């Protein structure tokens, strides 16, 4: 995954979450739940690292802005 630096998330309320789950359905469910709570980058691509268990994904969220449910 791309590295994260301070400039990338310099504003208050912006977070980067790296999610690891046992399978794609679990990771997708976590991203969907986050999307309902906060404004996020949405359900993004998932990847598997050779020799590593599970599936990984990254999501960007603004915890100061409401997600889909609040609209």
C-alpha cells in the first residue's frame, strides 16, 4: 500500500484506516459500515499479499462529516 505521511492527512478529522480481514466479504462489510457513519472514500479495492493470511484494504474517512445515513 502507498505510504501515509503527515501532509496526506494534515486536516483535523481526516483518518486513514488499513483494514485486514479473513475474507473479502468481511472487509467489504467493515468498509460499508464505516461509509454509513462517516464520509469516506467508499468501498475500495482489496488485495491479498502472497504468503500473508487475509485480505487488506485502505479507506480514507472524514470523521467530522456524516456518512450516508445522516443525509
